[in-house]
């Protein structure tokens, strides 16, 4: 009888993060021409020009987040050698960061695309 292999939770969380970032990149590519040249992203600064970043920065932000996801996956595998709880905790932490970025990105897209 064939054994079914269970996919670790940390691996599932990693791939959810990767897919979310790729979806954001796809949305950005899809609506690239409809967006203004600068978008608000740095909400910790006072209102005005200091909050704005060129939309090309989103490409670098998403690429950087993918790198962070892969590095975190490597770190989780190293730190939690055989301990699924440690791997899951580390993977969940980076997924929460991705979800927060998705929420901010969705807010910006909803403002400028009037969806």
C-alpha cells in the first residue's frame, strides 16, 4: 500500500506567501498604465510628497519580499531541524508580514483604481 506523504505546515505557509506576492505583482502589472507615477506607501511620514514612492519601487519591494520568503524558509529549515513547531512559527511570522503588505497594497489599489 502506498504511503501518502504529508506536506509540512511550514512549507504550505511558505507557498501561500510566495503566491500572495506573485498575485500582487500580477495586479501591479495588470493595472500599471492606470496607476499614477507615484503612489503612497510610506505612511509613517507626514502627509504629502514624503509618503510617495515611484511605482517601480513596488517591483523591487515585491522582489525583495520573495527573497525574504526564501531566506526565511532556509532559516526555518536550519533552526527547526526536525522540530515542526519552530519551522511553523518562523514561517507564520513571515506570512503575517506578507499579509500586512497585501492589506496595504490592496488599500492603495482600491484608492487609485476606484474598484
